[in-house]
C-alpha cells in the first residue's frame, strides 16, 4: 500500500492545483455575469455580497499559495473556511483535495483504532468526476481517521462518564491484568520492558515480579498517573538464556508459547497456532492483550504468522470475546525509520478482529506513546468490566 505513495501524492497535488484553477476560472466567469451568480449548476448556490462584486484577497492569491495555506489547516479549520463563501465551500469539499491530505498526512499519524481505520480500498479507488457520492468520501474518511478529530470527539463526551468512573473507584476492584507478547519484546536493540521497569517518572512500578511462567513470563504491577494500578504479564517466546544465545548467534528463536496445527482451507494449507497450557491459563484470566510489534522498516516481518499467533492468544474459547487488544507499533529509538501505524494495522489485518483494538506508535528507548496506549487499554477494560 505504501509503494508509489510519494508519486501518487505528487500526482494528486498537481491534480488539486488544476482543479482549484478550474474552480477559480469558473467562479471568475460567473461573477462577471449580471447578478454575480457563480457557474455552479449542481446544486444552485445563493450569491453572497462579496461574491457579487469582488474577489476576496485570499481568493485572489495564486493557486499554489492557496493550496499551501490550506495544507496548514486542520479539518475543522477547513470546514470553517468553507462556510465563508460559495467559492471556498466548493474548494474545501473537493474530493481530490481530501484524498491528497489523506495520503500526505496518514503516514505521520501516531495511532489508529478499530473505529477509525481507513478501508484499504480507499487508497486504490479511482476518482470519478461523475460520482455524486465521491464529493464527500475522502472528507468523511479523513475526519473519521485523523487523531486530532478523534481527540476532539473524546473530549466532547458527556461529563457523566467521569462521575461513573469516580463512583466505580469507590468500589474495591482487582487490578486489571493484561498479557503482553510479540516480537517487539525481543528483536529491538532497546528493551521496552527494561525501560518500563526503570523509568518511574513515566510509569511507576507498584509491585515486584510475580507469577513466573516456566521461565517465559512474569507479572509486574504498575501505577498509571499515580492513580489506577494494573498488572502486565509479559510473555516471551522462550527463556532469557535461549534468547541471548539466539541473539548472539543471529539465529531464529523457536517460539515455545505456541504449537502449530496445520489445516486445509480450500486447496491451500493454512497455519494455525494454539497456545501451550501455561499460556492458556494466562489468556483465561486477563482483561486484555498488548501485542508489541516490530515496526522497524528495514527489517523483514512475517505479518501472516504474527496474525496467526495473535488469533491464538485472543481465541474466544479462552475467555470473553470482546477483550481489547493494544498493538504497540514499536521501534528501538527515534532515529529508526518506522512503518506507519495505519500500514501496520492493515499488514496485521486487524480489521478481521471482532474486539476493540488500537495501534499506537511507541519508542522503546523513551517510552514515547506508551501512556497513550495504556490509557486507551484501561478505558476499554474498565468499560467492559462495567458492563
């Protein structure tokens, strides 16, 4: 999906400029007519005072400058701009403009969830001049997917939610428990878990390691924002000794958390995993899952196998089917080129899952992004427990 993205964005930018030039030519032609009604046949638009006699200073700017100015505006600002005149209303509703913004901004978004993931078909959909519905498609997708829009929607929720959380805090409850697993725990140069254990200014350790699981996992209690406590059971593919040996020899580690069961789907053999008995017991009692994905772009990844292992962990036969899944799309440090979180969600085919999920960009060396993901996970877990 990322292949040819820069080339497509460049072509779209040129197309947007051409569309804005055409729009302005039509508009200029229209205001020269008596009565100042612009040449927009579908639908008819009323004339505004400024439309009838003169062109605004912003509208008179070169097309490249107009596009450059719009590139700095948020979705809300663009909508406000569209309310100032018929010209700008037509300009900001142009589907090519929003497709350009979508493909330009999407690689820089730091999170995406099950409600906001853009359909992969959108990136391959051909633009049609004759489609009436195409006018609003990309605007709607951008506004739904943009993290800024999602934060605005979250902050506008009714205040009774805070009251409910306060009342729930008065009732003694067990700490939420989450199982954390995935290749990002072992393949990165910087250890995410070690940083979590030694960075109290970001995440405070509230309990010593407990519940050892055959050398491949243990549980640690943390405290979020000096308030809610939660427990993370970290599950590794094998023992620490075997992991160090494999790293030194640059060998592939045999994952002891799962055993493979081949099945036939149609005429093809499909890989299916099940978890070992000890991990199964963990999956039966946790309130959610944290999958640490290796998001470093220069490394090879088998996302199909990763999906198979995720499905084994969240198997509905092992517990409630609606437990949330947080995917930490992790790189070692800031300088490493990463796979954008939206691409990660599509590579892992998270749209196939039936429970709430979120992909959050994370940096192991600084824990950047971790608290945002933990906050979402705790909210989802508390919501499910309240039900």
